C-alpha cells in the first residue's frame, strides 16, 4: 500500500512501523497529531501488527515539515522580554517546536530501526503520543496569546542530530533522548519559573505536565541504551564518550536537574561525570 494515502489507517491490520513512517512524512501539523493519536488507539485496540524485521524504505521526504515556521540557524532565533505577551509567545512557540520535533523523533525511532524487541516499538509509540499531547497543549496556549505555531522562526538542531545518527541506533539513543532531550529536564524548572513570574500560570502548568512525561521519555532512552550496550558487550559510559565525540554532541552544561535525571535512570556515576565536565 502506498504511503501517505487517505485510507492507510482504514485497512486493518496495518503495520506499526509503516504507519509510523506515514505519520512522520505527514507535513500538516494538525494532521500529524491526529494520525499519531489514531495509530496509538489502533495499537491499543489490537488493530495493528508489528513487523520487527522489515527494512522499510521511505518513499517521501522525512520528516514532513509544514511550510511555517521558517527554519533558521539557532543564532538567529531571537529572545524577547518575558514581560510582554509577544515575548512569552516567542518562548511558548519555541517549546512547541521542540515538541513537534520530538513527535518526529519518536516516530523515526519506530520505523527506521528494525530487529528490536516489541517493547522498544511500543515504548516509542507511547512517547510519540505524549509528545503530540504536549505540542497540542502548547499550540492551544499560544493561540490564547494571539499567535499560532509558525508565526515565529525556529531552529532544527534537535532533528539535525537525528539525521547525523540515522545509521546507528546506538548513537541515536545515546545522543537524542539521553543527551538532547535530557537537556530539557535541566531547562524546564528555570523556564517554568520565568513563566510563573510573568503571571502565566497556565503555561507553567503545561511545563509541569511536560517535565513529568519527559522524565519517562528519557528513561525510555536510558533503558534501550543499556540494552543495546549489553547486546554489543559495550561499557556504557566509555561508549557514550566515544559517541559524543564522534557525532559532535553538544557539550553538557549545568546546572543540571539531578532529581529529574535520577528519576529518568541516569546512574550516580553518570551524574558525577556531568559535574566534572560542566
């Protein structure tokens, strides 16, 4: 069956990994969120099969991005004062863009990498569903401020790392959920504090939801990184250092949310190493 057809989800059972690719290739923001919800619901309803061994080829560009926002260098994404509505909207927009990318990252982890245990694919489908919820919450709040997703420029550094690690699942898991996304655990409390100080308690509450869920998402990354290292007979900390250098991962800078990182499954040895390199 061709990808990106209107009736893909109408013929059951369909394959989870092919369906994840359909969702990933979808460029429409609202449509992507809806498709992720349909896929998760169909899996829970027993309407989805899982071909773990298939080598699936993308026939459309991935990921599907909407025409807006304009994607620019991170250096060109301006920060604005939090004491204005527009300033808060810029921040909420940036967070929404991160969550939109996170939907794509979870979907990409499902379709791209074959021969993983079933639990791996189920874990990432759950992540995709929650990332879609996060995006929806932020997008809806942005509209209450008089703006829409796409109204401000955004950068794509999160997806850039996904592209660099597209040929090695170990590198992908080490450097996207355990590095790039784990940085969100550190950033969330100060961002929440700024929003609360500005009087935007609705946004602060959304950040509470996101932090709670993101701890679980990073834990998924930690779980499968440990599994992959075990399968390949690799020492996790030394392997991480090699991968971070090979793929030019961003240098970790504090302060770190140690409580959240512990909940997400980072070991005390890993946390101690963070303090040394910060």
